[in-house]
């Protein structure tokens, strides 16, 4: 069967959703888009040849009766829209962050379970090829037991989105508990639950999300104040340490480091791996078995060969149209729709996304930011 999909919220990311859904062929088709500004919905529908566009969510749900609803609105509305879509009989995909806080995320998961529908979140990088390969390396034992991880995300405030939120003191990002961090931190955290094992028994979806993980967070503003309002108070640098019973992680968000990259480094008991999400590469570092002088000489050549192989793999993916910007999103959509068709578990465990929601609550508690003036 072909799933009928509706997209709620017609901002920039909605274009990516529609494009990736259309690449899935007969698996799904977008039947309608919705936005409070009807012109936004009409323009999106026109760009992609979509049959329906609305400015009223409930009317769209009643007329189109979609199987799946993608929520691409600002996070402040995710809970309310998610509940309405679930009550209308749709499965729900939500762009990150899931909601504004752990309590709301828990409520949305409970509502999905009660409705007998599936829920997932836009953890797109998790499904990119390099992270999939990293999980395979763990499964084969090549990394060993994880000891420590470092998750880094560079962010350009001079880019289009950065300019938009710095140009408007009432931009919706300024209304989030974690401000700029809140709209990006999922990408740093959702790689970590598997590396910081949960000591709770399997199946305890709603157990304490913090558990035995100790969190220490520090945020600050590095840029020069120039507005005299909430924009100057918005923090642009974040450091978080998460310490579990047998492993730890360091999370770093920066708006000032150049070049702007996104990386994950994992240190294991057998080898260490570096994932460059920007370049879509993964390289390993292992203990050399060569004599000391050669042992210091060989790693540079080994790293060069690994990058050369990764370049070749990426070139092949490019040739087969599998190296586009939203590759991970496309694979996540496919996995979510497959879970619906087969009535299997959603691609991201609920325990996983609830732990991240709980971690973020604790980070915002330690790194409070000034609320936007109303």
C-alpha cells in the first residue's frame, strides 16, 4: 500500500521532507501540506505538484485522512499538533526537538502508545552511512567496549538561519528553553545513549531518564553584544560532560570554530573511530604492531589510505544518487514507513528519545538563559 502523508509547517525544512518522500516512489505520497499562512502552503504545493494545501489542520485531517503526519513547525507547537494528528488516526514524525521538555515528550509518547500509532523524531544523521558503519564496527567487535566519546557541532551564525534569528528578537528560537542550543543539541546527543549504556532493564521506557549518568554543563556568549535585547543574551558556546558507570562523553557546540564541521569521535578498548558527518567519512585508529620508528611512520599513510577509500565510496554513492544532503533523512523516512507497514518497532526506541529529552532538561537547568520579552 502507498502511505498518504501530510506535512504540517511549510518552512524551509518542509521542502526537504517533500523531496525525500517523493524519492521513495510507491512507498508514500504527499497528499497535502498545511501552514497557518495559506500562501506558504500553496507555494509549497505548487513547487512540488501536490494536490492539497490548507491553513487549517483539523480540516485537512478530516478531509485527507493521512496515514502519516510530518510535523515541521517550531517546537512550541509539536505536542499539540502531535496529539491532534494521533487522535485523527495518523502515525507521526516530528522534527527535533520532540517537544520543549521531558514531561511533554513523555506525554506525546504515551499518547502514541494509547492511540496504537507510531511516533518518531528527525534524528537524520543517525541514519547517515558513516554512523551506520560505526554501529557495524561495534557489532563486529572492532571498536571494543566504548570508553569515551566526543560529539562536536560547529554552527555558522553568519548563515541564513543564524542571520534570521539574530535579525529578529521575537524569532521562535528565542522562545525555546535552550534557545540556539535547543534547536541543535539533539544532533549531538542522539549518538550517545548506546555509548552510555542504560542500566535500567529493557522495556522500562519511562524510567528516570538521567539514571546513573552525571551531567555537567556550561554555556556562555562569546560574540560581542550589539543589540541591547535578548539576542545579546543568547548563548553561542556550550560544553557538556556526561559521565556514566563505565563510559563518558563530551559534547561541544560552537558558533566560532572554523571550519564549521560536525564530528563524532569514539574511543574504545580495541580501537578508536572518527566520524566526520560533514565529509561523510569514518576512519579508524588502532594500536600499531610495527616497531617503534615504523609504528610512528605508518599511521599517517594508513589514515591517508582510509580517506582515499572513503572518497571512493562517496564518489560511488554520488554516482548512484545516494550522496545528497538528506541521505540520512531519506533512510529514516524509509525505516519509519517500513515499521508502519510491517507493524514493527519504530526506528528510534522511545527510551532513547526520552533519555535525550531528560538530559536536555538537566542541561537547561544548569545553563539557564533569559526568556524573550513578550
